[in-house]
C-alpha cells in the first residue's frame, strides 16, 4: 500500500509581503499529478493546512479544489490540524467527508481517530493525532479523575498515544504534528523577532559563535548551515512512537528523519524563508509491505519560482553577464557588498529582478553596527529576558507564566 506524505501547506501565507497563493496553487497541482503518477492509495496531510486559524476565503477555496482533486482520483485522504489551524474549522464536515474516504482528525477529546485499511499483507491501522498541548490532555484526564497529569508536551503526547492502545505486532501508521527532540528547523517556523538561522555574513543573524549544526541521527536533506536544532521541555522524544511503523510528521519545515528513518518530517512543499534556499522540497512516498518493511522515496517538487540568494556589488549584480541565463523572476534576497549605500537600490534592482524580496548590505560598516547593536542589546536586558528569548528561540513559543515565575525564582536564588 502506497501513500504520499505532505504537510505544512500554509495556504494563504505571505513571505516578505509577497503572496504565495499562485505558487501554492501550482505546487498543489503538482502534488495531484504525483499522486496520479505514483498511483498512491492515499495522501497523509500532517497539519498546518492554512497559515492562519481563520483563513481567507481564497485560501479555503484553494484547499477545497485540492481535496476535490484527490477525491476525483479516488485517493483516500488522512488529514490532521496543526498549530496554525483551528481544529474546529478543519474538522467541520468530517463525518460527511468520511463517506468519500476523506478522514479528518476531530478536535482532540481523549480519543484519536483510527482507520483500518487492508491489502495483500493484511490489516494496516492509521491513527490521526492533531496538534495537542498539555492543557488539552490534562483537561481530558482531569474529567476522568486520573492521576499523573501531563505537564510537558512529551508527557501529553505519550498519554495520548498510550490511550490509542496500538498493537505493536500490527502494521501501524501515525499522522502527528509536534516537535520531536533533535529535529532541525529554519526561519519560516517563525523564530523570535530579530533572529534568524542564516549563516554568518547576513544581517539579523544569530550572535557570532552560535552553532547551527544539525544533530546526529537526522537524514534527508536539511541544510545544516541554515538550521538550528530543536530541543527542550516542550519537545517529544522519538521513543514514544515505538509502536508505529511509520510516523508522518508535520511542524518542521525542512525534510528530515528523526531517531529512525521512519519517523519523518516531509517538510513544506514550498520554500517559505531564505534559510531554506538551499533545500530541495519534495513529497515523501511511503510504500508499506509486510510488517517491518517500509520503503521511502522522495519525489522532488519544482516550484513555479525558486527562492535564492545572490550577493555582490551593485555593478556586479546588474551586469548583463551576471544575470544572463538566470531566471530573474525567482524570489531573491540580494546582499550588496558596496561600502556605500546605493540610492534607490531596491527600485532599480527590481527593474531586473521583479520579485526581489529583501535587500541587505554586508560591508565593514554594517558588520560593525551589528556587533555594537548585539552588545548593547545584551547589556540592556535582564537575565530573565535573555533566558526567555533563548527559550523561545529553542521551542518556537514563549514561556508560560508558570515557567517564567519558576525561572525568576531560580535566578533570584543564584544572585
């Protein structure tokens, strides 16, 4: 039985104020074509369908056409909500759509959707776990007057999986949308303001000396120079997925496996930040055979317009010999190395590169300025503020009031 694994469509997203709608329409049509070419039994969509919890009418229409296209191909669809989605909106009409074999995760109430499929090798059980927070699972367990309520994301997901009672002797698939410890991420996962995971030499980068290397145990093609590792108390350890032959993950935008090859983030179908410029986006094809036999392949997704970075002096990047043969309509970040600012550089460069998204300077003046700003910023912030920024950078979300108060007490005890 063959499936496609996709996630993090973020329909309706804008990148540097450029709408990605036309790109998204194009790439979703490509995914429909790949589903037909591969003759996939179904498509797993691991969350973040939309970029906002209340998507625009246009975004909803785009996804509607995509689902309709899969239904016309007689593909099964297995769909969960992500942290960007409204679980209630995503689940709307799920009972009706189930008749067309479009299976959508309901709002989590303590029970995850379970679908039984069958092929020549026997039964295959597919579980749908939408993005969950510890408070959601705690609420369910409190109503049951259970003990040992989960505090962390790891404990919450473990509790949710334990309730599934998946038989490890059977063939099992899980579709989920969480951080898994050790995964690498990139800028489009919304790092805190003023930070990015770009390599040294670009503006607004991580402070000098930070290591962006990808931890061991990852596979796929995450660009190590453009990523930071995810780890912390709000992450989920990979061993909680031991009962599943394949875990189709969403949430991280770079394609990679974590812990083992079959715990996989397929990544976004499009590049949503310049930290992803060096990546090759793809659809993951998952071929299930007998128990323990899972074959993975990546089918490349070529976008309508690529996202690239170029650098040089103004005269260099505007020379015909420089851009001749280049697709000048790609989405670009241009870094000028001139020592002096070029008047109206953005407008002038867009005459050649109409989809220029960002213009930066990298010269002795800007490097000195960044170093001074970073030092001044550090001096003006308290120990608690610095810890809060570090936590948010690592976990892609701010600390809770309870966590903030705990850290405050620890710092006061050390001072």
